[in-house]
C-alpha cells in the first residue's frame, strides 16, 4: 500500500487547463488536506470559472506567468493538450515548481526527455498522471505479480474499447494506449520489460487517423502483451487478462462487484525430463481446474490516491511511483508503435533499457 | 433462410472418425430424415461402439475399404485428424462417394486443392463442415451484411478464447481460427475479401507451439479484421464485433438470450466538401446514440442445419454454402498466417483471388 | 420530457442536513442556474463545513431559525432523518418557504398530511425528493406505459438488494421500499393503483428490525406488484420487470449500457370465444418470440432533473411531478406494510382513493 | 460425494412416458452401465418410437401391463403427467418393480402417501426425480451448509423465471416450485425445516391459473425462504441466495463459468452483552468485506448422477437421497401453498414434522 505522510502545511497548487480532465484534478486537490488549490489557469477564463462554479474562492487566470509568479504556488498540475506539455511544464520547472503532467508526458520522447532532465537538474518532482496505476485494482495486480502469486507472466491481453471522442490531433493509440502501457510499466516486475512492438490499425470512418488499433509487444521473457484500443465500438469493454504460469488474473474494470478474479485454472506442461519415453508423446499436458477468488478491493478514487502520491513525492523528494521516467518509457513505445503503424506492422525494437 | 428439399429416399451415409467430433455427426445424421446412417468407421472399433452405445443398429468397422465398398453408402462424413483428410477423402471420392470433411479441409492448401479438383472431376459434392456458419446467428449476420443493414464493414474484431485442449500436432491458429476465418468468408459480401494477413503468437507454457495468437487481416476495402485465439484463458469468450458505417453488430455467442445486438450508435465524419472553411476544423465528427435491437433468433442446432445443407448439395448438385472452395480459402489464410508467425509478424499477401 | 423554464433570477435555497444525502443536494443546487445556494444548515456545523469544503462561499449555520429568517432564502431542501421532517418542514412552510423533503415525506402518514395541508393553505410548493422518478430510465418507463407500448400491466417485480447500511430507527422496508413505491406511483397510469399490500420479512442478524422483506401489492386491475428489499445481500441487484400484455420491459439499473430492454416476447391466450370446441382444450396459448429493443437513454443525473423540477414547480405554482400527495400515497403503503408485517403477512387494504 | 457401486448385472429398466421429460431419462439410462433399458412405454407408440429414433434396439409398447409383465424389468421410471402417477406407480409397485417418479411425486399428498406406504410394505425403492438436487452445484451447497461454512441460514431467496410453457392442468407453483422446494428440502440441515408457507400469485394473461407466484416460507429457526416462480418473464433467471451468518452463497445456474460464489461479505451485529452502555447505541453493526470464492465444480449431468443414485438405492436397499418421503414433504408444502393462494395469502402452518 501507499503510505502518505501529510505535510504540516498544505502544498500550494495550481491547475493548468480547464478542459476535459482539469475539473477532476480541481476536485481532488480541493478534497485533499495535503494541498491548497490556489489557481485554475486556462486561456478561456470563463471556462475556468464555470469549472469552479459560482461559489468558489479559488482564483482564475488566463496568464500562466501570473500563476507561476505566485510564491504561494509550490506545484502545478498540467491538463492541457499534449502538444503544449513541453512549454508549460518547462516554464513551471524553471519557475521552481513541482510538476504533474497529464498523460502522455509530452508529444514526443525527445520533449519528454527535456522535461525529465530539467526536473533532475533542479531537484524538482516531475510526475506523470498515469491515473489507472492508482486504482485499487492495478495496485493489487502489481502486488500480486510482485509476490509471485501468478507465477511467470505468459501473456497479457488488454482491451479498451468504447464509442470514443475522435481526437483532432492524435490517433486512438496515443489517446488510449497510454493507459494500458503505463499499467504494463507499473505492474511488471523490474526484470521484465517490453523489447519490441508492432501496431496495426484502421481508420474506418475517414477520420484521417487510426480509430481502431492493435499493439503487440514482445517482452524480454518471451511473453506477449497485446492491446486493443478502439474508438468505434458501441460496446464498452475494459478488460485485461494476465496469464501466468501459476494462476491467471482477469481484470474487468466495468464490473464493480468483481473487478479482479484470480483463476486457479490453467494448462500445465510437464517438462520432458520428468517423463518416461512412453509418456513423452501422451501425457505432456495436464489441466488445473481450481477455484476462482475475487479479492476484496477498497473503492477509492484513483485520482485521490494519485494526488496523495504527488504530495508524498514532493515532500520526501523520492520519485513518484509514476515519475517522469515512467512517462518516458510509455512515450518510447508510443513512438515505436506509430512507426510500426506507418510501416504496415513491422516489429520495432525498443531501446528502453538504455536510459531507465 | 436455407431451403431444404428432402429426398424421397434418405441418403446412405457413413461417418469416419469416432473421436471428439464424430459423435456429433452421428447424432445429427441419425435425427435427420434426409439421411440413413449406415456405418461408423474408426480404427478403434471399441471406441466406435461406445459412441453408438449399447442399443444401436448402426454398423461399426475399422476398415474404410469395407465401408466404401458398401453400395448403400452414398456419402461419407470425415471427422479424423486433419493430416488424414487427404487420403480418406480421396479414397471416398474415388469410390464415388460425396464427401463432407471436418474443418480444416486438409492439412495444406495443396492437399485441399487436390480434393477440390477430384470432386469437380467426378461431379461429386465436396463440403467442409464449417459448423459455425450454420448457426442462426451467423446466418443472420450474413443476411444483415448482404442487405446493407450495417453499411460498409469498417472492422471486425473476433475473440475466441478458452481453456482449450492443447493439440499435439497443430497450434492454436490451426485449431481455432478456422472458425473465425470460415465465418468471415461466409458473411462477407462477394466484393469484399482479405488480401493480406499477419500473425503474432506466443507459446507461454512451453508446449512447442503457439497457444495464444493474434491474426490481423487487411481487406481489399481498407477494413481490418482481427482474430484473437487462445488456449490459455480461464475465461471463455466468444464475441465478434462487426463495425459498420451505418450500424455495428455485436455477437456474443455465450449469451443465449441476446446473441446478436445491433447498435445504432457510432461516429459519423462529415466529408470535407459538405463543410465550410470555419467548420472544417470543428464539426468533422458527430455521434449517433440510437437504440439497440436484438433480433429474435431461432434456436436450432447448427450441425443439424449443416447436415441438411449437405443433403441439399448432394440432391441438387449445387455447391454447398461451405463447399470445398471455401475450405481452400480458409486454408490459404491459415498457411499465410503460419508463415507470418514464423517470420515474426510480417504481413503476408494472399493470392486468393486467383482460384476462387 | 420535462420542460423547464428557468427563472430570470435564481431561487435562493437552503439545504438542511449535511449527512448522507445533503451533499448531493448541495452539489446539484450549486450546479443549477435556477438556484442560488445560500445556506447549508446542520446541527454539526463542522460537518456542514466539511461538506462545503475549504473553498466555498456558501454560509453554514446550526440554527434553522437563522436560515429561515434570511429573506434571500425562498426555498429549503430537507435531508434530515424522517422523524424530524414534520417540525423542520413545518417551520419552513410557516416561514413562507417552499419545501423539498427527502423521502419518505414524513415519519407517518398523519404527519405527512399535516405538511400537505399546510402547504396547500399557504400556496407553497411541497415536493418529495423521490429521486429515482427523475432518472432517464423511469421517465422513459412512464412514457412507455402512458403510450400503451406495453399494453396492460400484468405484473411488476422489483428487486433492490445490496449489503446495506442497517438503520438504527427504521427497517429495510422504510429504508428502501420508498424508492420502489414512488416509482410505482410515478409510472402507473392514473386509472391503475394499489388497493392492498402484504409484507413478510425477517431480521436474520438480530438487528431488531426486518433486514429482508417482501411486499406484495394487489392493484385494482388484478395485477400484482412485488418488491424485494434486502440489506443483507452481498450482491447488488436493482432490477424491475414490468410485464405487460403487449410487451415486457426489464429495467436493470446496474447495466449502464442497456438499462432498459423491451421484449416483444410473451404468452398470448386466445379468448374462448375465438375458439371452436375442439380448439378450446388445445390451442389456448401461443408464444411470441420477437426482438428486444433497448432504447437509447440520455445519461443525466436524476438529482439534477429533480432540482429543475423543483424550480419549475416553484415558478409556475403547479404541483411537482412528485408532490406532497405522491409522498402521502407512498406513506400510506409503508404504514400498511408495517401493519401487515406485524400481523404475520395479512393483506391490508389501502384507502388511498379517499384523499388523492 | 455420492458413492456408487455398480451392480454385477445391469438393472433392467422401463421408461413410462415419452413426452417432455422421458427422452432425457431414456438417454441417461442408455448411457449408464448400471442399467439396461428394456422398454419405452407410451400410449402413443409412434411418439415413443420417434424418441428412440430409427436405430434403436429398445422395445416400445403402449401397454403398461405388457411392460410390467416382463421379468427382465426390475425397475420403472415414470415421466407421465402428475395426475397419473398414482395408478402407474402403484401398478409398478404391485408388480414388484422399483419405482422412480418424475416430480411431483403425485397429484396430492394423500396419493403420494399411498405410494410411500406401498413401497415400504413391499421393501421396494421409491424415488422421486428431484433432478436439481443432483446438480454439482446443489450437491456442493448441501455440503457447504452441512459443514457450517455459511453459518446459520438467515434467508433464502430463489428466483426461477422464464417464458414458460403454460400448463393446462397445473399452475406455475406446481410446475416450477417443486424444484426450489426439493432443493430446500435437500440442502437444509436435519434440524432446520419449514413450518409455514404463504403464497401470492396472479394470472395476468387470463390463463385461468396463477402464472406468476411468490412463496414465503417460515423456517423453524426464524429464517425466511422466498421463492419467485414465473411463466411470463421474457428474461430467464435462475438464482438463489443463501444468506448465512458467516458467509452468503449465490447460485447463478445460468452462469456456467461461475455458478457458485461464496461471499465473505456481510453485516455483523454485536450482541448487547459485549457492549458497554455508550456503545450500545452506536456500535451495534459492523461490516465484513472479504473475498469472493467461486469453487470449481465438475460439470456432470444431474440426471446421470440421479440415475446412478437410483441404482445405488435399488442395489443397497437404502433410501435414495430424494426418496418418496422427500417427495411427500414437497407435496405438503405445495398443497399448503395452494390453500394460501386461494385464501389470499394467509400463512398456512405445515404439519411436516408428524410423518417424516
């Protein structure tokens, strides 16, 4: 579990961006005793005011410089389009503020790297809002994998499909796959990592970018991870299957009464050494058909836990669980996936080991 | 709907193979007035006798020649391992019998082609038991696509996963994907066809062959079809989403009370010509959020309908809905998928147009 | 659909009670342009302040008189325990304020009647917060029944079970059944009404009051309505089946993608006059097996619609859709159910016709 | 688990009745090595022949006497309408045959009693085909209750609804509730038993008998059992919740991958003695929110297990798990329910203790 040690004095924070995601940050910073929300900043101040509502004492501004100049602001949270992350976050870092950035960390790996290096240089917290990593379900999956409850991971199959908002600037991979990739990055044990990715996709509706896409990742262990993201599905599905050598975990995020199910069912293959000559042809495979356990999960809003982790990282100076480097690793896969998509599905090697 | 005109006299039939699938054929031939089951043939006559039970008048034999020499046998149905399809079916054709073969048609495209040519030469029916094509759901999907109810097909996403019997000789693609590929072949309008396929997979359990696999097919229209087959999933899923320009159909084969759902929900993109300059940036996309309709389906066993279609083809001399050529088209994709899998996911072009 | 005509000036409103339900009222009044939230009143001002959070300009008070004395307060919304509804609402009415009361309207039918009469005398709006009536699903059910889409109602089966908060002062019937009873009152055509009720229940855990209960209502048409309420179920179920002579509607409130399903399936019985003597024994019953339609629903928060309806009633002077009289009708059934429960399940006649 | 000791020689058996249920008995007797099916007897021999199909060596007859006169027939299985159970079963017993009767045991408790006494007198097996009791799920529920895994049973809520065949002679209670009542009888520990029943119902469609009904049973422990049976529901539901003091079990018979779920979730009430004065008002209730476990079940056809139990009872002379007395206990409740229904829902006491 995450341990949070609240500050004596709350951290002054400003939210930048009052669009789709900003209001959620506003609400969670307001309800956290670790933070004091000072500003909501948006180029459209009326939108910002609407988000705050007619009863709020929080200040609004269209001027980022004004916000960054406020010494009561210790930290910022950026929920603007990905293309603006570099300038906004860089300005904040240079103003000496801790920075939380909505996923993806930046528009490119190169831009993200600039942010990571700037934060390192200044000793500031740089955190990526990989919200799903802070759901009780994903935190539990991480613990289960770390404790070896599933054994070796053989395959991961993740499906995230819905009738989605077709984005103007990015395709469905950049819109939705950061969730799955950040979860993968978060739950995998340190010794396991993706080494290559291939992507296939289709536009379908003539939107000018992929609206349906499939990512296949090779892991260094020989395991496979596969991600289906889709803006065009009238049915909403958010499931992931973590197939392990000992047990298999199914995460159905739309089933609140049973989000996680751990199946003690599977296929075992005897190693040839254990078998006599006769058997070798016939008894290779056996099946387990055990119980299914659905562990009880607390129902805590992920964003609230994420906000507390931001406070912890700022206070202790230790990297956040989803720090800038995790954002970089996700960006590297996204870029490789885009290249694969452009090349008709070529498997692209990742260099991720180099900088982590 | 299928129209069946029963023969005056029932067709004498012999089932070859009393393993996993044979008993289903035995049961359905026995309950069809169009057929008279004469023999159940299996190398293991005790197994054949067990399938028939202790109360049957049907003859058993371990000797295919004996069965084929019986003039009361007009037709055979072969449910033996794929590797034996060529010799068994060829012997039957050469004995002048009509032939029904369990999927896949043969172990290779080349072998399948020999069977098609032999049947053509002799004017005999050669049919492939693509059972799923005869489910009320798939027959309805075919009708809906033909009638344009879904509009243009944009994507197909098919998932067929379960804790499966790991096969000794074939991988999960050859075991399960014939279902999805034969359905695809069956429901697509004549002008739409796959032109390339890529496959990724993983072994996972050390079975020596892919136990988890993903197929991506490019269609000649630019649409995408994707198939997930998996022997290692403790949860059973059999769904397919047919995303169309007008409506999207979801087939959930494990939901008997609502197998098909037609969603009048989707994303529409205005064509640029319809838009003024101002709009071009902003109003490209609109969303439909209409009703969902689940059409009533009859609950008829697919094998029963398949058996009737076999009778119809034999009687009329017209090709069966799933004739040898459809089996060949499936084989071609399977072979290309195997090649792609071996090459790490390369997209392999199909030559399917050449011979159909 | 509800038509709302917003006031030129927003209605000043005070929320009384900052416990379980009050925060929801606070949030919805704040986001409605029809209202201006002036006060949150609770005996525990710290609790009230916590509900408002650290950024609010809304005033708090522990003193109801202070709130009622504020001339900028036109209306109050009461979310205190049922036992206090009479004095709090009566004080508000006597201060000339419109009143919205959380369900149930009062602790007894007699107390509720006093409130209805006081509001009538003073020409003030008295409304009961039967929240579920304002869900898109229930509004649609009401429309469907009114339009005759289901035909005559034959039976209603409602299940509302969950691991619930065992209440200190009331049993599960008074806690949960007001939802079902208010929905029933809301959707039934004017000519159809309950005429008797029986209740069975069990304590189970030694809580000193029924934690599991079943209500059976006879309607004046011969139809039956049955309600299962349960605090002890680890699974959450919220379904209602409206069985009609033409179609049957199933409401599954926990299935956001398909809350309503209208089944064109059912049993038809031919009237004896239509049948010859021979047939009378044999062909009485026929079955329809038509499509299922799930109408698209807007996803609007019920409380928001309820708040708008409160504004409409205040502004126009017309009774709210869930006015005090509907609250009274629900109270009468609750009291009769309690009497039946005490008497071991006797069917208790309702006098509801007398005063509505 | 059931222990079966197959006979050296199979038991000769005749099935009487080739209607809805008879074919299932035919199939299961044929596949059991414990039995040799000698006859299928039906007034309509063509129907009987159709059930056997065109390949069977089993004899058919319209003449019960002929069948009973066959010395190779040791046992009969009766699947005729309930009104005929007495004469058919009595004739079989008097001919010295063991008897299995489809539920309900007879048309009335009085008739059932005659059969029980006749079988006792002759030392013959009389068994009632309460099929559901032999499902892996119910067998497991029985074990769990016996082992105290659920603690004390607080409530049972059973729902068995579907678009059903409206019967000509019996109402929905007599058609469907025998399933639930026999299960209740089967799984309850010996010290727990129903002591009273009330029934409410409605006709709805003018069928002349209840098509929707609710049974409420009081158990001698203060627990409640409630059964909803319904012929008019377009959705099929077969669930039962067994609420216990320690755990709660949910049986969803239509969810093959998770039929049973055991919830370690619930409400605990501290006994007053454990509490101080202060606490007594406030800390009465606590909540458990533990894991859910779905035990692995074998997938064995219930009828096959029932048939084996029939063989065991015949061979050993010990009463079958669902012997004639269990059939009598179910009949007593059915009759009391009918009386309650006729009297508008009066709670009717059961005398069941007297004869069991």
